């Protein structure tokens, strides 16, 4: 079997990371959640660069950027890679709705993207990697051997995210989560730098009516045809 790069892009909360993780495990590949990297930078910005709840000081963020170090480490108990911001495990904190509400404007800043994309390309230089995000098939790995683009209705996606957050004990309302999902997709698809879009050669997967098993089977079949 040859080692390939699998790029998974799509709208918020389409279950990209679930399927990416399953796929990486089945193939013995590395899995990289690039959203976690943008979330970690956002957490840093929230602590240091926000002037109020919705506005951040872009210049401050650009100045701090060289001092923002992000890496992943596998949690030996769960086997899942967790994200670190300047050596602090921030895996739990970055999933909160407060971070979700601020991540898209931070991710639209070009210098932030340039830094993270460079790091992502290094992680994939030996292939054997599944990476999910918004610009993986278009910008990070335009040469990826397999590109998937995942969609589902906003309602399905908000429900999924809402249940995850409630399960984790976060106090959120469904309406708030739905609003966030729609808002993020809007900012992500209309930003100037690397907007979210399906690469021409990406395979579209609408999982609104698929169970996790069905989806995985479908994607595994596509993958096996390539490797
Ligand atoms: O994947 P996740 O929903 O955790 O991503 C959070 C946010 O990070 C997205 O809404 C988007 O603004 C940003 N992002 C991005 N490019 C990526 C991955 C995530 O701009 N490759």
C-alpha cells in the first residue's frame, strides 16, 4: 500500500473530525485537526489581544504570533492527539462556545493562516496523514491524493454540536449553537484569504442521512480504490 494524503474539508460540525479519526486509525495514519490549531491561536488572542467580547487587536496578535507555539501530543490514556498552546494542554478549553464564537475572525487573519499552513505542510511531508479543516484540499495540500468535502444541513450540524457541548457539561442553548454554526460558515466562506470552498477534485459527501457506520464504509471504499 502506498502512503497518501487525505484532505477533508467542509462546513462546521459536519463530523469531519470523527470520520478523519476513524480513517487515520484504520489506515495507521496520523490525524491532524487543523481547527484545533486555529482555536488555540484564538484562545491566546482571547487572553491577550481582545479589547472587548467581539473585537480583537489585530496588530497585537500579529506581534505576538512568533511567541505562539502550537503542537499536538498523544494522550496515552485515550490514544487521541491533544492540542497544546505554549506547552499548556488546551484541548478542553478550545472546544467551548466562547472560542467558537471568536475563531472565524482570527482565522481570517492572513499572517495567522500563513504560520499555521506552513506547520501543517511540514506535518504532512512524509504523507500517511489525514488532515481536516477548511482549506486543506485547496491550499495546504492541493496535491492530496484524496479530497473529501463534507456537508450536512445546518440543522443537523447544530444538533450534533449542541449534543456534544451538553454532554460535556457546557451551558448552551440550541439557538445559540445554530447561530454560531451559520455565522462561522458565512465568515469562513466569504473571507479573502483561503475561503472555505470545495476543491474541484474533491468528492462531496452529504451525511445528513447517513449513520456514522454508513459514512465510514462509504469513505473507506473510496480510499481503498486509491491506495
Ligand atoms: O474545525 P473547527 O470547527 O474546529 O474549526 C474552527 C474554525 O477554525 C473554523 O470555523 C474556521 O474559522 C477555522 N479554520 C480555518 N481553516 C482550517 C481549519 C479551521 O480557517 N483549516
